[in-house]
C-alpha cells in the first residue's frame, strides 16, 4: 500500500509541474489571426468568413488583427516571432512568396519561420478602370498604352504584392510601359482608380464586385487562367489578346514554425470544415473565390516552389529591391 501511495504522489507531483496548456485541450483561450493587409482587403474578407465558422467549431473567439504595410512584411514578422503555440496564426496571400525577392533584408525567413496549414482560396484578379478614362476594352487599353509609353500608371496593394506581380506579368506579356503606384491595401487602390487619379488596377474581385455591378468601374479582363465564376462575361487577359499573362492569386493560413504538428493538423481540418459550410460557400461565390486546400506538407512544398517562380518573375520585371 505504501508503494502505491508513493507512486500516486509522484504522478500527482509531476502533473502539477506541467504547464497548464499541456493539461487542457487546444484551444483553451482566444486565437489571434494576423492579416498583413488593411481591413476590407480580399485577404481580410476571406479571413473573417473562415474564422467566424472556425470560432464556432473550436469554441473560442478568433480575433482578426490587421497589420497592414510594407507589402505584408509587418504582419509576417509579427507571426514569425510569435510563440508557436497555435494562438497566433496568419492568413496571408500570394504576396508571402514574393517578399523574399523584393526585400533585400527581412526580419524573418519566409520558408523556415512559418508552417503552412492550408491554402483557403484561389481568387482571380480583375483589371478594372474608371469609365471616365473612356477605355472600354483591353485592346483599347493596350493601344493607348503603346501610343503613350510611360504615361499610364496602375495601382497595387503594395510593392511586391500579388496585385503588383499580376500587373507586372501582364505588362511584360503585353509589352507596354506603365508605372506602379503602390498603396497599403485594396481599399486605397480602388479609391484612387475610382477617382481617375490612377489608370487601372488588377484588383481581387471582392473589393470591386459592387462597383463593377453598379457601373462605376469597368472590368476589362481577369488575370487568371480561367474566367471568374462571379464575372463569367469578362474574358481572361489571354482571351483578350495577351497570352502568358495569367497569375494565381491565393489566400492561405500559416503558423509560426515549430507549432506542434497536432495543432497544425487541427487547424487544417477546421479550415476544411469551414469551407464545406453552406454560408461560406455562398460568401465565396459572391466574392468570386474558389475554395482550395492542400495538406500542410503539400502547402509547404507549394510555397517553396512558388518562391522560386516569383524570383524569376521579379528579376525579369526588373523590380527594385527594397532595403
């Protein structure tokens, strides 16, 4: 009896020394999701649509924390340095795989400091322009740009962002000369295009679908390989006469590296579950977004490959590297 009693006391003493989180199932407190873009951006809208459902399923509040600026690298740095405990995660875009090529120095390593959880969506960018420009088709835009080299400009959600790379790839394929005007996010970029101060913008569909339907912005083409479900009558840039100009804009979830694999897998499964929800499906349809998931391992591999691909694009476009 004394041996059994002593063993029980030992087990109790060891358990008492363990961290509280080790004794409680994940999650047991609110989760913070850092979005490296301003509120109202497509990444932000997608993040909120997903986290609303994930919060219900996980039984804990999920707070979206917008950390816009520096083409997403401010938010990335915050996540890379966060505790790898599953309580700080990131929902970012394709810009994640661009920053290694457009910044000479980063406070993080894009591959080794993050653990991929899963892509969430693939969302086409749409080339929009204000009706006041009197350019109603993509061929008309190309004709004007070629007749006025260097006089056109385009908006982007930051230097090196996915919207910037889409525009640069289009510019190279179309053989036109136009100047990038970077903003902190899509909301500012759209506002400047609406005013006519900026000529055009390869915008994610979500921030401009209302203006397109209202006629305050014209959609000339989508930058994706296929037409967007939300804009079925709008041709792709390839269909409109600019082959090899497509760009895949995605939004995905990542965590700090060293986040326990069981937490990464749990979050992956929760995203998949949320994407199957009818409310999320309807929301994505309105945004022109297609649900897209990969396993954590597949997502990590995809990110590494896209970093290489974007490095080639950045070099070919002659983009200036930010110190």
